[in-house]
C-alpha cells in the first residue's frame, strides 16, 4: 500500500469517535496485536466488543506518518478514567484494514500535542538512526557521538513526562545507564533487531532490546540531528 492509503485508514481509525460499528470495516479479520504483555491475535469483532466494553470514548490528539504499509502514531489521551496517557504505536495496513499493531507501553503522562510532520529526508533520517544504534550504542561512544547526533536542545517525551536536555547531558545519561546495564549483564549487543521507517522529518523504530523487552519509538529530525523523541517505555516481553 502507499503511505497515503495507509494514513487514510489510520485517520479513519482515530476518527471513529465511538462509532464502533465501523471497527470491522477498518480492522482485518485477523488483527495481530503486539502489546506490553505479549502478542495475541484477535478478530475485528473481538476488537469491537473490547471497545464497547471499555465504556468511554477517547478524544485523541495525535500525529501520524507512514512509509508504505507501516504507520507510526504518537498520541495523547487526556482525562480518561485512568488519567492522562500518552504513547507511540505502530500499525501495518493491508487491503485497507489494520492487520498488525505494536504498542510497547503507555506513559502515565500528558505529553504536549505532537506537531505535524514537516519536511525532511527520510533516507538520511534512517541513516542517522543507524548511527545512533550501531555506532553510539553498540560502540559505547556516547560522549563523542551524542553532540553529533542530537541537537543542542533535545526534547524527550518519556513515561515521567516531558523535559529538555542538552546533547552532552543526554550522552552522559545514556553512558551511565548503559554502564550499569553492562555491569549487570556484560557488554552484549544492545539492540540486536530493529526496523526503521521514516517520512518527512520523522523516523520511527520497532525494536528488540533483549533483556529489557521490545519497544516502539519515534523521533523528529532537524538540521540532520535528533531534536525530539517520544518513548513511553519497554514491553515486558520480546515480541
């Protein structure tokens, strides 16, 4: 599918606003859901019944971008019965329906409303992400490469909320966290499997970090550097 066709399905899904009879029009007969606690396969009818049983309708604030049949959505749900929530979710679309989704965690925080997708070079942004993982993470070159790969102000949307760090601060933060991880587990490969998808100034990843679980994450790139990131946390399992 084209990115435009994929996004039409995504916008229809997030625009249902309680019109649950449309669920089976938009979710495939088999819908694979990679969730924080594991993977399950459901039917469109089962998804519809789950939404009916939830008993309330979320008014989403979201940003979506797509590459081919894969879409990434950064979303904010405010004032739900469980409080404010935010997340990053990826979807695969086939034949005009959602057939697979990845949601690693939900942040118990209200991130600022995500910005619209801007102009950018998707292939360059994916190369930047590869450097992030394969040079900075795997070679443990945080102090050296964080200033090359991050903007001078790097806005982080995480489970604890939203905050700004400098490239140097983020490099030091990562170095400390990974050093502690290496002491516990040995200096093994950090992210052995990942797939990156990009459009405009946005890039997203579906990844496995082995001992800490799988995750989805999205970034915004400006002037060839990461300037914003959305990361709600790891799943409890590897999908």
